[in-house]
């Protein structure tokens, strides 16, 4: 039976490269000279520390720009709340999304079932498997999922005949 998988993967190496680009830009920009602003990436969490709120927002924008240059979707980031660090400094943790969580998977499966297409969707861990009798039905299912306006970037893999 024809099938395909819906997954959400973010390339860790590209995220590392984007963070390294932000670090380089921090060292070169005049408005960050002498500032104690840092950004680091460990275990799918990016930690941003800035002297004040305006510098924090500038660093967020730099991160978005560098991720976009690396052809990564900014929707893969889960922005945490910024909190006070030592003195007037601000800290923010940004999680890099990997896999499809249960709630999003249930939403996608429900949308596919409600559309009355002749395909079946099954949750398999952090991905979805969609099967059907005809390839055209599977392509319609991909169009439907793309039209759902999901913030998290999704990839469609293992399209089998």
C-alpha cells in the first residue's frame, strides 16, 4: 500500500552554524562592543543572555536572520519567556523543536479523518504514517496538511508506492 511519513526534524549542525554566526556578528557589531552578551546551543536549547531588553530583542532578530540564511524555518524555535539574570541582564531559553508532539499529531489525524479522504493516519512515536490505496489520495492528504497553517515545520518523507 502506498504510504508516506510526516515528520518534523531540525538539523542540529545548521542550528550550531547559525548560533556561531550570531556569535561572530556580536563580536563585529559596534553597538555590542563592551557588552556582556552571549548565546550558546546545548542539547536542543539555545540560551541567550543580554545586558538589557533591547539588546535581547536584537539578538533574537539576529538568530532569526541567521537561521533563515541556513534555510531553517524559524517556526522550529519555541521561545521561552525572558527572565532577569544578574543585575539588569536578561536571559531567555529557546528550545529547538524535534519531532511532532502528541497534541499536534492528534490535530493532524483529526483533520485528515474529518476530510473524509480515503487515507488512514497513524501516530508512530514522534511522526505520523499516512497510508492509502491511491497515490492521488496521499497527495491530497499532503495538500490538506500543508493548508492547516501549522507553525512547526513539517517534512514529508518515505513516499512509497
